C-alpha cells in the first residue's frame, strides 16, 4: 500500500464566529470558539476583531523595510517618509521613498533595497523623480509612479533606467492635460491610467499615448454631494466590476464610482462626518479592495488605524493600530 498526503485550505469567515459572546451552549461543537467564563470566546492566543478571531501576532506589525525605529535615512536599508507601496508578481516589495526621491525594491525577506526608479536626487529629467507618492506595479513588472512635484505620472519598464511620461506635461495646471497636485494612482489591464488630482478635486483617466486626460469622477469643484470630491487621494480600480474606489479625504469617506456606462455613486465607508467612531473616518488617504470579497481596507490616517469595511457594512473594524 502507498501513503497519501492531502493538503487543503480552510477559509475563515465571520460566520464561524457568529456565536462569540453567547452562552457556551452555542459553541459546544465549534472548532473556532471555546467556552471561557460561561461564554463562547476566541481560542487562546487569539483575539476578536469585531468580525472574527485572529492570532494575537496580528496586533503587532513586523518591519519589512526601513530601520523600524522611526529614523530616516538614505542608505539602501533606510527610508525617508515612505508613501506608496506595491507587491510585485514575484513577491517583491516596492516602496515610493518620498523624501529620497526614489522607488526602492526589496526582495521578499530582505531589508536591503535596490533603487528601481529615480536617482535619489530630485529632478525632472527622464531618470529622475521629485517627491514620489503612489505607485503601481503591473504583472509585467512595469512601475508607474506619481511624480508629485513634477506634476506627471512616469512609467518605468522592467529593468529600465529611464522613465516615460504617461500622464501630465510636467507643468502644473488645472486643464485636462495637466495636474495641480497628482496623488493617487491605479492602472487597468490595457494601461489606462487613473490619477487623483488632489487640489482640483477630480479623477482623471489617461488612455495609452494620450496627451489629454478625461475626467471620470468629481466635478473639478470641491464639495460633499455624491458627485463631488474634496481632496481625493488613494484609488483602487476593480476592473471586473468597473468600480473605481476613491479615498475622498476631506469628506472623510470612501466613494465607489461605477464606470461601466451610467453614473452610479455609492459611499462604501465613512460619510458620517469626521470622527473616531467605527462608523466614521478621519482624513483617509489609502485604500485597497479585496478582489475576492469586495472588502475595503482603509488607511484611516488621522485616526492612526487601518479599518476593514465589508460590503454593505455601516461600521468598520480596526485591524491595525489602536483597537
């Protein structure tokens, strides 16, 4: 006879923990909850995050780039005011190193980076960037970077030493071919580039080789109606559903625009005024969305936490930072 090994995946969901806090009768046969002090509780060395039990280790972060002690630097093991991050197809971590005017790539498990974009010196030539913000790395390892103080978006091909301008002109402005303060970025599979222009309160879409952008969200005038934005930053484009998610920073909310042909705008997180409540946000800058579940992860900047909002939720759950 021969022996066989079988490997499977168990995917946890909030349903497994629905009896948290109820009498032990409800978790007698549960493998996810245990009876403690006459109520159903998380297993030892785990904690309840409002939706499910997670390992205690998830309450603390691990340094994967930079010194980890709050010290800025310019060596290949240091960062200075890092802004955007992306994960490459090979698991490498890319970091836009704002204060060092470069993008650093770190192989998985390494704390020593390599400069993949920029020279480390601010400038506006094709091999330089000036105060980079968000970045996007596609499946071919092309790197798109919001070159904030050069008012443009640059594209570096894999292993390239020079970049190509794919949005903006390099001159500040509010016309459809320029940016006043480019901040957030997303790219789709046919290389359309979506850019949030922070101080013109709009999202611009640039097709490949275009010299002008098209406004796809916002009106260009700040406001708090569903059609308006107030200092948009982080972007995430769900290409399958044609949803563009926008961190509407000074409206303290996340907006979802349907770009599939008819205007359909939904507030998917926040929108209840500035605050620290689980139903509120305070100046959210960054967002990411799960392709599988539609869960929205939010860098709730001035609340110093990362929030998770599930589809249709009216409250978020803190998954990083102060719980």
